[in-house]
């Protein structure tokens, strides 16, 4: 059997693993107003109540289907623009102006959302929320400063864009990197996998020899993936690591919408005021390099992984880890994963 015939989910449009997906910028959702939002086939209404919490419900009113983004936020509730039915903060129908009793009127289906790094994230998995929004592993538990970087669209599936960060062959060919990377693979959970470079800085010339002094052992380059769609990169010398989160999501027509998030440690006082903006700007340059580096390839690629070789080991580990992840069973309206015919090789 050819390798690509074993791949049922990776890079396949319609498969959405359980996870957090970025939805909107936090600053787009002002208190007391309702907004439409869409993730694949899911139409949502989002609003920020008087308690500052963002809530997300199915967009259309169960009475006659008006879009609730045209309605009114009242406290932490929302009122439909059409016949003024009101739904409370849990989506329960709490008022029908034309009649006294509410009875068992259907409410709004609620969706789990969370704010982090200046983005609103939507949970696509089962009800029980056991996972956190992606993190920078090295900075867990440390106060952070973050800033949203670039926003981009790529003409292929998010999984394919994500390969880029561990595709050792292309670092040499496309980016002319003179360092040979070799990735140690560590699956952290069923949905999270980490790739860390283990090769040292080569001493090929005086500049590299000098740069090597800033790395105790291997050249630091680490990528941690969640659900094959969002990844956090750590790169840089021992005294100064740069951190970028790439938050990607699929579109119905097989494209990728991405957002980079620049992260650094919170620094106190003048240090924080002066140094952090410079560091975050430098991080943005690193992020843009990753995000824009292969634009032409991602415009025309028709992803079909037919002939993996030994140098692709990290990619194969990534693909196989992803193949074992659960579909978001909550969203039955997603297209089913297209069946591929099995051909014996
Ligand atoms: S459509 Fe919403 S109250 Fe009638
Ligand atoms: Fe690249």
C-alpha cells in the first residue's frame, strides 16, 4: 500500500480534531454588543456581557431563526431582534414578551469559548473541557506579555502548513539553512507532540563558531503541536529565547486561516516598558519569516504524501500522531472524512 493511502485524516478537509481553535480577536468583541462569528459550518453569535465574559451560542433564534447578532445584549443575557425573546447567560429562554409562561421553550445551544493572548478560542470537543489553550511549554506558570502578530491565509490545509516547521529537507532547499537539524520527538499527550532539535551549531565559519558560544548544547529550536493545527515555536540562543504561537484553523474550502501570537516573559518596570516591545517586534520578524517563507509552494501544492524518506522522520511521526486523534464528535454537521479506496501495493 502506498504511504498516502494509509493517511485518513492528515491534510484531509472535513476532519476536525477536538481542540481549541481561534475564532476572533478579543478587541473585536466590545462589551454590550453582539457579533456574528463562523467556524466551518457553525454559525455563532458572540457577545461580551456586563461581567466582561464572552459567550458564544448558536446564531439563530429557536423561535423563527433571526440572527441574534442583530439583537441586544442586556446584562449577561441576549434579546432576539425579531420578537424580543430573551435568553439568559446559559442560553435558557428567560422571557417571551407576548406570553407569560415560558415552559419548556428551547434555549440556545452554548459553545465553550475562552480568551487568551488577545484571541477568543472556540472548543470543538466534548463537553468536559480538560485541556488548556496552547501554551509555550518553557513559560508555563510564568506571567507573560503577548501581542498578536500577522494574520494570513494559505491555499492548503493547516496540517500541511504546520509540516513546514519540522520539514528538515526544506530548511536547506528553500531557506538555505546551513545547519542540519535533527528532531527528537516527544509525544506529550494524545493530542500534543513536541519536536526538539538535537544538533549543535556547526563550526563552519567564524560567525557560526562565535554563535556557538551562546548555546550550551544543541541549537535551540523546538516546536510543540496541538491537534495538528496550532503550534508553539521556541528558538534562539540560551540567554534569549523567542516564542511564537501559530494558531491555524481550516476553512470549508480547504484553506488555512492563521494568526501568529508573539510571546515573551513579563518584565517589570522600565525593563518591561522598553525591552518587551522591542523583543516582541523582533519576535514578529522571526514569525513573519516562518509564515511567509514558502508562499508560492503553499499556493499550488496538491498535498499527497507518496514517498516519505528517512529525512522525513519527524513529519512521519507528526502524521501518525495526528492520525490517532479524535474527531470533534460534537459537530456532526462537519463533512464526513472522505473514504479512500484501498489499493493493495
Ligand atoms: S425569531 Fe427570535 S424571537 Fe422570534
Ligand atoms: Fe518554510
